C-alpha cells in the first residue's frame, strides 16, 4: 500500500468503519506482508486518526471472534473477500503512548466465508430442529457451540476449532449413550465404542470419530501443530456426525435433511473434501486410486488423517498390500504421525498372524513399541496396547523357547491398556486376566471388575428398554470368560450357551471363544467341564 493510499484512509471526512473495511480489502488483495505506524506518518492529525483506526480494527476483530476488544494492542484476525476468493488476515497492533503500529502477515487462502455479523454460516444453514438441540442437565446448547466454532475457524485458531469439534461430539455422544456409560465420566473413546455396540454407529463414522478424538488429543496436549487442512477435516467429521445423529440414527429425530432448503453446507469446506473424507473411511478406494494414478495425489495427502482413514478401511477389508501402499505414502509425507505408525504396526501384525511369521511380528513391534509412553510422556492410545499385546501373544506361539517371556510381556501390555482406559475396555481387561491365569497369577482383581462392569451395563440397558439380553456377542462371552476365571461354572454356562444360541451365525467367533475357554479349563485342570460349561 502506497503512502498516498494510507493517507486516504486517514481522512476524517470518511466514516471510520468504511475506512477500516477499505484497509482490510487492500491488505487482502496484496500478495505480501504489510505494516505501518505513526513513525511513517508526519501529520499529527493523521497520527490521531491512525490510532482511532486501530481501535476500530480491534473492535471489529473482537466482534468477529466473539471476544472483548483491547484498544491498546494485541492480535487481529479477519476473513475477507480477495480477487481469487476468501483469505484469512492475521495481524498485530500496538497502540500505546508515543507509539502505534499495525502489521499484517501475507493473506492465506480460506475455504469459507466469515460469519456475517450477528449470524453464523453453519447455524444459518441447519434445520431449526438441529440448532435447537439442548441438554438440560449440562446447559449444552448446540447453536452456541457451532457459532463459536465458526468464529474460531474464521480467526484461524486451529487448535480451538478442533477442540470445539471434539467438545460438540463428546457432549452429544454422552447424551446419546446414556445408560451404557460406565461409572464416572466416560472417555470419548469409550463413548464411541458404546455407540458402535449399542446404537448402530456405522463403522466408517466410528473410524472418523476416533481420528477426530486423536486430533483433539494432539491439540489439547500440543503433541504436534494443527494445520488448517486438519481443521477442515475435523469440521467435515462433525458435519457427518450431525447427519447421523439427526437424520440416520434410530435413536434420533430422523429428520429428512440436516440443512434448511437451499442452504447447503458445501461452501463451508474445500470442494470435494467431505466426499473424499467419507470415502476414505468407508473403503479407501478413492484415496488409493489417487495415490497410484501416477499424477499428483489429488488431496489424498492433504493431511495424515485422510491416509489413516483409508489405510484403516483397507486393512478392515483385508486388502493388506493396498493398505500398505497408502500407509507408506502417508508416512513418507508425515513420518512422525502416530496414527499412521500405529496402522503400519497393525499391518505387520495382521501379516504376521496370517503368515505365522515372527519376522513380520517383530516389524510390528518396531513400529508400535516407540508409541508406548516413556517416562513422563503422554498416554498411548488404547488401540496401540491392544495391537501390541496381540503381537506378543502370537510371538509366544511362534517362539517356544521364549514363550513365557512373550506371554508375560503380552499380559503386562494388555493390563496397562486396561488401566489407561479407566477399566472400561473389557477386551484389554479380559486378555490381561486370562494371560495372568496362564502365568500362574491370582486374577480375581482383574476378572471381578470386568464381570461387575458388564453386569451393570446389562442392567442399565434393560432399564432403557433394550430387551432381556441386550449385550453384544463379544461383551457377553467376555463376561462368561470372567465367570470362568472366577470358577463360577453355572454363571459361565448360562452366558456362553445363551450367546452361542443368539449369535449362532457367528461360527468363527464362537470357535474363538470355545478355544479360549478350553485353554483356561485345561490350565486349571477342569477339562471335563467343557461340555457342562459350553454345551460342546
């Protein structure tokens, strides 16, 4: 901006708000940084007007961010229209006695328009039944949180935007899960698990919510910087969550549409991003195709979240080599990403199990062990404990000379994960208990909380009208195994037989439970009870 243009902005005959918007428009259209101060302005009257203009900008920035203005200095943030689209303007100012200065960084492309004063793009686009969502006992108001999310996105506060997305999902999930929640406040990981088990949460959405949860942990604990692209992905996941809660879930209002007529939310995200994110979690095919096309990645590596979602989906579909292609491409771009490394460990674990290859299992160890907490490091994701515990368990079968050492390592890993889950992850707990028994330990302190926890879940589900036997197959046979470890033969028999009858089509899973039960009975010298307990 030239000296003459700056002088034009300091003419008092023009309304100050109009001149502030004129300045922002010129900064938005310029390619580089911009700064000016009272040292650049000779006329004392123009200096005073410059200071007044700073106060006006501070007020406007605070209004758009939903904060209180500070007329003496601080950060500024705006989103404004530029010739090529919307851009984010981030700057600072000082306005103290004897000195005043204003500076802006180079404009950064922005995927959406700023919230109109007094409104919010996302709130304005959604059906009244959505934005009126309210939780009485906590005072959570969806419209309020969405409006704040809009403001922090517009201000470029990436970490705050991600945390708002997590907060909204967690508050709504806690209300949806209701009676299946364990004693005490459940973690978001536990809520997502309960939603999948008892509220028919689709697997792709479960995967996306776990990615959002992981991104929230990164933002909360400053594990790594949060990028603007990751904010867009978090927002896409939030919109997909709202779609499920309000339009698809049998436990919601089942609205015909999330948006008001002719008010799509597409313009709030980069073109095609929501579809790419959803496809990544559903199949991974589109991400794989973009990475193997021989051309640019087409957004598939915009953020590690997309590669991770696609890699997980492909592993889930048993397309292991395709998953490896995606994960290796992701790790080449984002070598420190913990979720990509975790999934690469899962890839080698699956191959090691399928091919009975100790070499592959040791490669899984090499990926996963560095993810465990060291000293005062942050807690590890529960899934890492589960995958690594399984790796050690398989190594005990393939390495007879060191079998006990591997079993001990497996048991300790499962138990650490169970404790970290606040004793809510029964999969980790029952594996720790059974392996502890095989190692000669007294496992009542592990088996009893698992039994009591699942009994309480069943009781709460019954009270909520889920039927006389509401537990999933795996929850019920886990409870049965806990009773078996406690030598409660009658209770174990009732649970096993009922589960095998209700889920008779799951023959592969039934075989796994039967083999595990036989191993326990053989170890404690009660092999003759197999028919009594399992009816087979």
